[in-house]
C-alpha cells in the first residue's frame, strides 16, 4: 500500500465538499474493508481518502419509523446485526448478517460501503433490493431518493456521482411478507457467495400475490429476476411450479465465471436455489 | 493463574501430563516476540519488484524512477548483490536459487529488484515504479510435461551435496529432473503378466499454500565482524551453515536468532528470505528487514502438485501381487527441498500393503511456477490420496468390502516393507481395527434418499520419518538449582518447548513449569537439523533426554563428592554451595542423537534400515452429498493414529485436530488457480482456508502403542492426521453417489460435474 492523505470531516456536507466529481483518486471511505483490499492489491491508489467516521452521529444510528427502518449509512454491519428494531421490522436482515463475512469485518464495515462498492458478491444489496429499500443520496446539489434496485450500473459500478454520498437507507417492514436469503458458497463457509438469492413474497403456498426475487454474486450486479417472479405469481406453489420458477431464473440471469464457479455451474445453482429460497420463505426461514 | 499452574505442577510423572503450554500466557497477552513485528534501531525495509513473466531472459531493468522517490536509499538488482556475494546461489538440495533473478526469470512473482527505505510504504511505492523488459521463453507448467519437455527451467543443475541421503545427485544438463528416486523389488513385469486382474489409475493433487499465520520475515544485521539474522525459521542451524557458506565465513561469525513462529507447516524450512536479507544488509550496511505480505506468500513456497500413476496386479483371491508407481512432483522453479520430498515420501508410495513385486519411480521436476517444498506430511498426503483411492476402486471392482480387501493385503508388524526394512512399532492392524470399530463398519449404512445421499469411506497410511538427521541439546543446571534447556527445535505453535521441558522435568524430577527453554539462538543453542517431518519429538527428544540424564548423572556425582548419602533429597542449590563455598557453578549436560540408517542401495532403493520410525494413521469419513448442487458435507471424521506414547496428551489432541482441519481445506476447496503461470487468487479474499464452520465433527483416537526406540516411548505426531482425510472423503463420496474423483479439491462444482457426467448429462464447458 502506498502513502495517501486522510481527511476526517465532521459533517456530511463538509465531506461532500472535499470530494471531486472528476477525480477518481479521491474517494470516501466508511469502514475501509473493501477499499483496503483494493489498495493492498495495488488496484486502487488513492491520493486522498475522505473518512466518514467523524460525520454527524445520526448517520450511524438505526431508527424504527412508522412503516419500517431508517438506517444511517455509517451504521456498522455489526450494529445492524444486533439491533432489536431491525430484528423486529426486517428479520431477514438479521439472519443474513450472521453469515456475512466474519465478526472482524462486520465490526467495521458500514451499510453505505456495502452498497456503494457495487461489488456483486456482497450479501446485503440483494436483500435490501428484495425488501424494496430506498436510499437518501446527498450531493452538492442537495439530496435525492434512489431505490436500491436502481443503484447498480454494472460490475463494481453504481449510478452515484463521485461527489455523492449515501446518507441513509429506508427499509419497509416485512409486515405479512415472507422472506428468505440463501447464500451459496463453494469455498469455505465464510467465503464470499458464488450465488446469493433473496426472495420476498406476499401470499402463501395456495398462491403468491406479489414477489421480488433478486440474484447476486453469480451475476455481474444484483439483479431482479422478473420472469421468475412472473412465473411464481398466481398458481399453487408445488414442485411443478417451483421447477418452472427455477428454470425461468436460470434462463433469465446473466452469469460471470470466476474461481467460485463456471457459468454452466452457476446456472444450475440458480435453478436449484431460487426454488429453495421460495420454499424457505414460505416455510418461514429461521 | 500462576498459583493454579504451580499447584498442577506435580513433581514426577512429567511425561504424559497435559501440561499447559509454557508460552501460552505470553502469547495470549501479546507479549511473545515474533520476527514479523520486530524492529531494530536504524533498520531499513525492503520491498520487492517481481517478475510478471513465467520464463524469460532479462533484457533490462529500469530502476531510475524508483531511485527518484524521496526516502529511497537503494534500489538493488542481482548486479549489486554479486558485488558483495559473487556466487549468489543458495538452496538445500541444489544451489539453484539466485538471491535476485539472475539473467533469467523462472516464475511469475520471482523477485527481480528490491527497494530499500526507512519507510516500508515509500519502499513499496518505489518498487511499483520499477520496470523490466524480458525476452519471453516458452514456459513449462505441468509436471508430466516437464519430464519430456525441451523447455529447460535451468540450463544446468547444481546439486548442493548437503544431505547424506542426496549425495548421489550429479550435475546435469538438458533436463528438468532434479531427482529420480527408484525402488525395485521382485519382478514386476512377470507378476503383472501372471495377474488375474490389473488396475491402473492416475490421480492428481493441486497447488496449495501453507499460509502460516505469520508471513515469512527476516532481519539481517551485517557487520564486518559478524552477522546476526533474526528470522522466522524452522531450521536455524541450516540457515547458519548456508549463510556462512555464502559469506565464506566460519559458522561462529554467523548468529541466527529465532523467536516464536506464527506457524510454519514446512514453509519456513531451510533457507528462504535469509540470503536476500543478508545481501541487502551488506549493501546498505544497516539492519534490513524483509517481510512478506500475505499476498507475497503465494510467490515464496507452496505444496507440490503431484501426478501419481499407480498400477496394481492382483491374483484371483484379491491379493496384490504387483504394484507400479510413477510419481511426478511439480517442484516449481527452484528445487528447495523437493528432491528430498521426492525420495523420502517416494519410498512409501506403495502404501501400508505387503506386495512382493514393486517398482517405484518418483521424479522431482522443475517447472515455471512458484517453488514447492515440504508441507505437513512431506509429500505423503499426495501419495495417500492416490493409493487409498486406488485401493478403494479395486475393492469396488472386485466387489470386495474395502476393509476386508485392506486386511487381506495389510503390511503387518514384523513383515518387510517394500524397501526391505522390517516393519516395527507400526500399528497398522490396531489402527485399522480401531477405525473399523469406531466407524461401525460391520453395521449396515443408510445411504439416504431423495436428493441428499450419504456415504462412508476410509483410508490408512504409512510414512517413514526423514532419516538420518541429527539433534543436539544442552541442559544447564545453575548454582541455584534452576534448569535451562537449550534446543534448536523451533516452537511454531506445536508445543515443542513444553514437550521438551516435560522430558527434562521427568529425568530431573522437577516440575515442567520450572524449566526454562531458551529462545533459539545459534550462539547458544546447539545444532539441530530442523523442525520438520514430525522428527523433533523423536530426535530432539532423544537428545534432550540424554542431556538431562547427563546432567542428572553429574548431579549425583556432585552429591557423592560433597558427601551426601545416596538418594538424599538435599536441594541442588546446597550441593553447589557445599562444593563451591557459595551459590556458584553449573552442571552442563549434553546429548546428541542420530539414528542408525542404511542408505537405499543405488538402482534398487532397497535398505534394511530406511527409517528411524514409522508413522501410521487412518481416517474414516461420513458425508452427505447434495446431488442437486454437488455440495459435500462431512458429517463425521474419525482420525485414528499410532503416535507411540503421548508426552502431552492435550498437545497431541490439538496436533491431530489441527492437521486434519488443514487437510480438510486442501481436500474440499483450497487451490491456487494459475493462468499462464500467474496466480489469479493470490490473496486471502480469494484463497480461502477452513473456518470453524468448515470443520466437521471429529473424533480423534490414538491407539495404545509404545515406540520401543523412542524417547519415553514417543514418536512424532505433527503430520500424521493429514494423511488419510482426502481419500477417506473421496471414498465416501463414491459410496454416496457412485462417482470417483481423481483430482483434488473435491469442490461442489467438481462433484456436481461428475454426478452429471455419470447420469449421461454432462455439464457444458461455459
Ligand atoms: C475478508 C473479507 C470477507 C468478506 N466477506 C463478505 C461476505 O461474505 N459477504 C459480504 O456481503 N461482504 C463480504 N465482505 C465485504 C464487506 O461486506 C465490505 O467490504 C463492506 O461491506 C464494505 O463496507 P466498508 O464500510 O468497509 O466500505 P469501504 O471500504 O469504506 O468503502 C467501499 C466503497 O464504498 C464507498 N463508500 C463508502 N461509504 C460510502 C457512502 N456512505 N457513500 C458513498 N460511497 C461510500 C467507498 O468510496 C468505496 O468505494 C468481506 C470483506 C472482507 C475484507
């Protein structure tokens, strides 16, 4: 790792001012767990990092709102994991975090970093996307709302401008919806996923009224599988229907090959795990 | 805390006690010293610029931009090194490795130039500004190709002549073969011709990393009067010899200090960064630290990938009458200890079976990848992977129970091993019996239904300890009666300091906890071959026992001399006071151990005393295979071992579970992915080792044995539990889903592809 300058502004506004829309060597840093990997590998050599560690405390807090949760972007994944409010409103998040990386990483990694990195292998983005979460994004021109679904532009790419910051996430409560996330690893148990599948459903085994199915890791970005969703809606959920849903997902997704698996293999994982995730959601995943 | 340990510290019966590790308090409170965190005043840091091509002639190296970086003191290439060390080649078996790339580069990641700066980040930044031009040469990567390839990694081979057992190596040209070990017994061709069944299979293992928790690190402090190296080494004595040779100095001007190691597993054996650190300190005339990052370890040393062609002939009753083994070891660009791995493991390639007609060829081969060396098992896990898979496949083909087939062919106590050495203190039968009992093998097994299938499998293995090797120890009793042990065994987490102290305590009848074991320092600790191949407890243990007995005998003489009655319990301090008129003097006990050995006869490889002791282990696995995805869950792992008498049962237990866990990683998913010689997953983000969730429920059992020529009946345990894990799991997968995997790792995609291929629906290559 080579030397760089570190700024520690005390407000989000100030942090935005320190960013430069045209200079990729100036970057915000949350927990630094993703950036450091790139810096150690020499893929990213920053001139200046803008740490968000000292910005207003409110961006590190979680609050229950009438219809869900407001989560500050600087909230650590460990705080999210342990929050009673999160467990109550969106237990899928709590369950997901248990197998996300390891406690050392979760203690410092932030919600904003997990989203803004645009890394398709992360577990939180597909879950937030399936839950229909939205973001408050702040930039020099003020704030805008952005659905997590619209955040990702490609492999390690987001639609954020270089001088925009994620300020907070808003997660609707599960309510009567049923949800599951399945992380499929092909290396060690705490490896990054080869495939992540998040499913949020309304209805029951007699018939699904609405569905959001999101795949990640095997794909170049977290992606909603709309033909699989369509295949699921309406009919009685049995083996035949689930097989159709799995096949639709397998055909629809676009895959990337890497050390965690070939394209052909990931397609088969998709076929199986979309099915399993729907069933897990209906059966009430623990 | 201190009082409870004292309470536990009973006098007598030190051997066999689960003494808490002597250094554990220092380690968990962060006080223990490691080379990686050590700093010397005025010290410089080195950062390397590494080759990006697998094989090429160096046309030019441009260091100009690096030199301009503020804070950079030196940018060094081999030309600078040769001004201080004219012949800059080192290595244990061959003097084939240049301190920095010389004329050629031979693997991606080979160090080509080094930047020195007081600030390691400055050095790193500057190293990234170095460029080199190469005339690329065709590379050779595969070990089987390397045998016949016209691409030669080295123009000429230069044997080092260090080891008694490698004295026969000769200079050679136009070959990639560093060593060809042969064993010939009986008449294999004739036996195959008369065999009722012949089976031939080829097994492969992948390239994996030791991944010691503390990366390699060395600090050299060179003065005209002498040089001191602080280094994370498993073999300080060898480092001293090699550094003295490079300098043309007597060994007494070279001092090697080794604090605790954050593990080694064979990666820190012989000589690694020490030669480079020495050269850099000579040039800078300041202490220089060379410390690798985790990522750089992928370019230092790895385990040998291996291709093993194994062929067996059987008579109509299922007795193996002939076995032919051809083993190709992918040694990478520099021989390191590969030739010794090739020979020492090669001799057990036929496994723990009694076979009258045997032919073994074991080849150490140079290739254009990161060098390979010893890794927890010294080559034996690669062999067992093949011969225990082969054994199961034969049993299946003959419709014999795999246990009954093994029993029929088992090499038993008192019978001759393929080398001609009679098997002694090698509990093959007991191990197999215990394993079968614990696995409830005679009971029917539920193979599962639906999409999850269950299976069970086992394996049994033999290893010969590397022989001959020497250990020397000193036990010093001070005037106050306190006792210090000087021994060169590197405690890298295996608990050797504690075990050695237990042996001293046993002989001198004092609590283990009162014995101090000095940190390794070649100025004071005597010679030892190295902490390798499960040899230390046996060899150094003997030396320690002898040194303690020598001290005890002198104390007895001292007592007689000062007029104490036989067996009086006068404190030792009072003996010294009586003898010297005050608290003064020492008693120094010394012990040396080198086992008897008969070198393998040239041509046949036969010897009637090829090893100081045998290691025997077995493993059994039960698995669940998800047939829809290929995921394998090991639901039970039983390890059964013959380790002689346990000096410290708790340390034995952790060695067994540690070794088996490590092998779980090598079995299930660890793999260095290579593309054109470039490691594509050279970081911990993409190269995963097992975490707690990957460790199956394990049962570790040692059978009741006593090593008759061992210190207190003991022998080595560090590697033994690695041997059978891989084939036991592959055999269990075959039992579950009827597919046979011939190459490690057994990752889900590999298993899934095999399942689909068997069903006649092979998965596409996309
Ligand atoms: C060993 C290891 C294993 C891991 N395993 C997993 C795993 O199994 N599953 C998983 O999901 N993840 C895993 N991770 C990834 C981890 O979840 C991410 O690294 C982490 O979420 C990133 O958060 P951070 O705050 O550290 O991001 P940083 O490294 O600080 O930043 C990441 C990116 O986001 C930008 N950024 C940060 N905050 C903001 C903001 N508020 N607004 C706009 N941009 C911002 C930065 O500029 C940078 O580009 C693993 C990481 C490690 C190191």
